[in-house]
């Protein structure tokens, strides 16, 4: 058994845990680096991310650009991103034979379009660096020692007691507050976890007959709140989804939780128009195309099915022409275009990509080294911290950055 001084233990076999273990082992080959995963699955979130393609990061040249996409942790991530940002992630994978490509919305994926490429790269890098991986193994007890270092009690497939100089906790976010109890026992404060990145359930949606219809640029707002976001919107069987809804849910995670996920969502399908400019546009169209049917001729590039539904909501008869359209019905159409009202009753997790807002309070962590300010030798990385990003590769980038800096810091011990 190696002595305590040269053993580092990483808890969590996800993106942050692997990146931290690899960074530590590569920076100091003399260390024994153990990575523990309580399940039998390694890198499970990496494998399902991005529909199985793995949205590794987001194209951003500077830390200032990156931090704009974090509802929680933006200010504290600025310096870490200067040390290891999106460009560093691209270079890290390229140096190991994995090239990334940038899509039109800035998301970056492996050129293979397969998340398995990323998973295998991390597994191979860990193997080359000499990281020991123990699955089906849990750190049941972590006891800080008065002289420094820790005493760990492991249970499961590799049950044993183990001394360690440093520990990296990269166990991910947890949906329930009690799942953080073991971290509170170590003296840390935990921001209560609530869901982030979710879709809106609208059981009584006026759009319920339109699943699959999408609009590339719409604005979603929560009535009575300072919460809105623009982007693609997708109508689903259960309500509405798409990047605009998901990102809105991230920025409004705590407030929407307080509202118990009961609210009114207002969708502006043509956010480039104001009420006045829209009214003028329709007046001009009416003069030029008065004999066209209103419901049968979609405007603004909106999908036929959506346009017809909005016309129905405005009580416009299917055969009515523009020149016969009463002002009252035109006003209803304008209302439907700018403020389709959806009574939201609940939420649905986005695919299998569970993201929480909440976790270890950042003021208790040195963000340069990711070391606890309360327990020397204890480090954190990834979603166990009170950091979360919107969709687009930002949560993975936070995992790579915090894992890398924690690993580098632990290697210096």
C-alpha cells in the first residue's frame, strides 16, 4: 500500500472526475491517483450528451464570452476560464487525436459525431496516465486527519480503508438536498438543489395538436416576471421545449421553483416586430394581397400548421380573405402572434440530461485551485459545485475547467 503522502482519490467517474484524475496523474506521475465510481458506468453523461454526439464545449475565444452563459457561477468562473477555457479544451482533445467541429450555433462536437469518441479518449488518457479506476465502489466515510490528509472507508467491490493526501469530489449534481448530507458533515454549506434545464408542461395547450412544429426564432416570457429568452421553440406533445425554453428555465430555475412550476408563458413568434410595426406590416400586406385567404397563407415564414392554429385562436373563419378581415379579428391575430398564452403546469426533464442548480457554496472554495477553504486537501469539480450553464456545451466546459485546475493543484502536493 502506498503511503498517504502520494495517494490522491477522485470521487466520481464523470467528465469532471476523469479530467481531474488525468490532469493530476499527468502533472505528477509519482502520485497514485485512484478514481472511484459507485456504479458500474463510467462517463454516462458524456455518452448520452447531445443526443449521443457529446456537445463537448462552445466556441468562445475569451473567458468574458464564456461566463455570459452561466446563470450561477459566472463571476467566480472568470479567472478559471482564463486558465483553462474553451480553446484549451479544443487543444486538449486535439493533442490526443480528437478533433472538434463548430456548428452554426456555436456548439462544438467531435468530428465523428459520436460521444463514444470522447468517452474512449478520456478512458485512454486515464489509462496512459496510470489512473486506477475502481467501479462499484463508494467512499462511505471521509475522515479528515488532524495532521492533514484523510482516512477513507470504502465499501462495495473494493472495500478497504485507505489513507489519502488529497480528495477531489466530482460526484455531480443531485436532485435532493439530503443527497448532500455527507458534504455538510465535512463542514460545507450547500445551496439547495432545484432543477435547471427543463421543458414546460402545458396540459391545456392551444397548440396541443402541433407536436413537432418548430420556430427558429421566438421569444418566451414568463408573465409577471423578469424572465424571457429568445431562440428556437419546439411544440411538443406535453407543451413547449427547444433552446429558448430550456435556457429560460436555467436562468429562472430558482424563481420557477418558488412558483411551483405554475405560470403563464407568453410566446412571441415574431420578436423582430413591435405591435406598431406588425400592424403597419399587416396593413401593407392587406392592400397588396387583399384577396388571399388569411388562414391559408402563412406570413413571416411561420409553419403552415402553426399559422392556421393562430388564425383559429383569433376566431378567423377558414375562408376569410384579408380584405374582409374585421379590425377586431386582426387585433386578435396580432395578440396571438405576439403573445400566445400558455398555462404552464409543471415541468419535464430534458431528455436524460439532468442538471441541477445548487451545490457547494462557491465562497467556500478557492476557485484558483478548487480547494475547500474549510477542509485543506479537499477539492471540488463539476456540478457538485453551485455552478450551472445553459445548453450548448457550457456545463461540460465548467467540468473540464474545474477538473483540470483541481487536478493540477492536487499534483503540486
